[in-house]
C-alpha cells in the first residue's frame, strides 16, 4: 500500500530550499506527499511572481499536493519584520490544518528557523495520529541569538523553554551532525511527550545532501573569460549574517594591501538580506574589481559557474549553534571537485579538514582566511586539482543523494 507523508515547512518551491529536492525524491520512490507551507517571499520579503496575500493557497507540483498558508512577509528584512514572519506562519498554518484530508503514515517537519515552525506539525501529528519527525536544521534558541542580540536572562530562559518544548513533542529527531545529536539528547532526553521511551530509535544523524546536478561538472566559458586569468574564489548562496561574508571582504582587503600577494578576486553569486551592507563595505574598503557581485542565478547554473572559478568558499559566523552543523553548502562545493576555502568552526570544519580537499581557518578570522587564500592561489594547478578530487571523493562517500535519501525514508517511515 502506498505510504502517505505530510511535510510541514514554511519554505517550499518556488523558494530555493533543499526540501524541494527531498520531496521529489520521496515522490520518485512512490511515496504520496502533501506539503503544508507558506506563500513564497524568501529571502527578500517580496511575493514571487504569481503570488500575493490572496494566494494561491492550493497547487500541485510534480505530483505533490501543496497547501499554502498566509504569512506576514519579511519585507525589508528588519528585525521586526523577521519576527512577524516567524510568528505569523505557524499560526496561519495551525488554522489551516482542517484543509488537510489525510490519513498520513508520518509527518515530517523540515525545521529551518524558527523552531515555532514545528508547532503546526505537532498539531497535525496529533490530529492524524501519525509519528512526527523533526529534521533539525537550525537549533534554537542558539540560532535566534546569532540573528538577534538578546542578553536578557529571562527572555533567554523563555526562549530555551519554548524551544525544548517543541523538540520534546517530536517522536523522532534528525540531527545534521553527531555534536548536534548530543546536544538534542541532553536537552530533550529519550522520552517523548507521552512520557515513554520510543520503541523505534528516536535520534539519528543524517547530514544534508546536495542535489545530483552539483556533481555535473561544467564550465561557463563566458565567466572564465571575464575572470581574465585572475585567481577567482566563488561564494554562491544566501547573503545573510550567518554566512559571515564581511570576513571574506576583509580578507580581500588584506590581500589588496599586501604587495607580495597574488592577484585574487572574490565572486559573490546570490542575494539576500545582507547584500546592501556588503556592497557598502566593498566600497568603503575600496575593493574595486577584487570583489564582484554576480547576482542570483538558478541553482542548476551554479556548477558551470564553479567550473569557471579556481576555488569555492564556505563560511559561517562564529556562533555556537553553527559550530554544531555541517552546512549543506559544504556538500555542494565538494561535489564540484574544486579546492575549498573553509572559514567555519566545529563539525563542518572537522569534516572539511578530514576530506583533504580544503584549507580551513576559524570562523570570522579574516587574517587566517587571507593567508589560506594566498597559499591556495600560489599553489601549483596540479596540486589544487588533486585537492578538488579529494573533496569530490569525500562527497561521494559522505553526502551522496541516493544514500542519504534512503536513510531519511527508512527513519521517517
């Protein structure tokens, strides 16, 4: 009999999140999927073409049924608007549960920020008497503190209590790394909300995979020509405070001041809430053509852009919660078979170092990043190519889509 799965996630197609590909994988494996999600406006807070506060609230996509709910958009990406966006969607989603017909064999919450996203998933699991799996992508309240500087002890205690309450209501929890699993076990325990231990394993570690197209090696010859033989480091993704891109700009400024440093360029592909600030910083540092803002492109174009560059950048801010994660970007960059410059802490840094395909520096350390960039740019091409091959081999053995998707399905269902 065909399995029926409900996926609860605020962000879904046409927004660019990995859950899109996960759902396609479920469908290809014969699992029927309903998706409860929001109206697309991430990351800029502007409704995507064809959408507004009036909907549409029901769509079908590649065989999945999509039930959309209202939300207050992130317009301007101010702290107030992000807070309103965080709290509005769970409320609207909870009110929309009557639109779901069920039955479901399981409920999966793809839990990016905020943790409140799991509240409608908890209610749906109760309504349909189905086990709930929480795939913890951003650990709260730590992730909240990386965005908002909350010092008040009472507010922090409330945030911790609310977060742990949500995690405890999941029957099963997926962590991206062993360190994150350890933290969840310590905070949540082995017993579920009913006060009993699960017969099935309650925790597992499944890192985020990247879509297969990231391993389709190509080269954008136009971009290669535009690079003009200058060693080019590429970052592709969302421009947010968590990515610590100001550190990369500071590193480029240090190189520009060093007369012995090889000529290098930083190519920033993407968009997001931090773009205006980054453009202002690049101008203030007089970086000129050492930094180029390429703009957003469809994800499928990223491999060709990567193929035209010499190395890829993975960076995160110096935040306790981010040190517990292995960013999905690490997998997609390794899949490109290019050497990596990695400016992160914790689990991701350990994985990058273990691969042998990256030079690793601490998060937010511009001087260390600049030093590694100089080393990499000065390295013989054959040595850089060998690093890229080691990174690709690590991707094949640790982050391959078919392997991790199978683990995901077996754990949820």
